[in-house]
C-alpha cells in the first residue's frame, strides 16, 4: 500500500502537490524499499541446497517478471499503435530492457513508465541469491562472512555513487544486503 501511495503522489501534477503530500511521499520513500528487502531477508530460508533455492526463486520471481514484462510490453505496443502515440521505444528496446532487468534509463524518453515497477523483481532475485551465498559463508566462517558482506555493500554503494547500473539491479542487490542479511 505504501508503494502505491508513494508512486501515486509522484504522478500528481506538481502544482497540485501540497507540502503535506510531498512530506508523506518523502517519508514513505525513506523506508519502503529497505523494508521490502528486510522482510525478504527475514523470511529467507537458506537451508536448502543451492540448486533448489535458485529454482524456487526463479519460479517465484523470475518467471513472474518475464510474464509481466512481456504482457505489459504487448499492451504498450498495441496501445501505442491504436492511439498513434509517437514512441521512439521500439519492440527491440522493450526486449533489451527485459533482458537487462530494468528500463529505468530509457523511461524518461518514452511512454513506457508502466514497466518501471518491474525493476524490483530481478533486483530482489539477485539480492536473495547474494544473501543466500553470504549466509552460507557466514555459517562456515563468521569473520569471512562479515568481510564479504562489507565488501559487497561497498561495491554496490560505489556503483550507485558513479551511476553504474548493473544488469538485473545487481548494484542495488549488493547494497540491499545491509537489509537482507538478518
């Protein structure tokens, strides 16, 4: 609900956005994504073997990502054809965005911002995979696990500082380990 409210406020006309709504949006944006990653890490069960864990996450995150992306892309493509919206964002760009895991860099130039929220699924998938393997390192050697966690978060942070957007939100997934690892 908080994600929906926060994004809805973003789409209001700036002249209609009051200081109170801006404050509410800023408050929501200050914690809603870390909360998602924290809850995902809190519910992370890593006792299974890696292959089973990865298969389970593919089934629950990756397949819904691809299905949603393809369906929304088809909707955008057909609606742009029917209502004749000039769109420089071709089907090829949709396909590349889907493979890359996000189209956030392209959205400002297009009418494809309906695809924006899908960035979270591949980023969460990567965050859970990283978290899974970091927890396995922690089990074997807590000091090495702590060092690995710190290095992972720092690499993700540096990527963010220099606006390096890795495929599938891997840069976000690295920083998210601060919240995923309980």
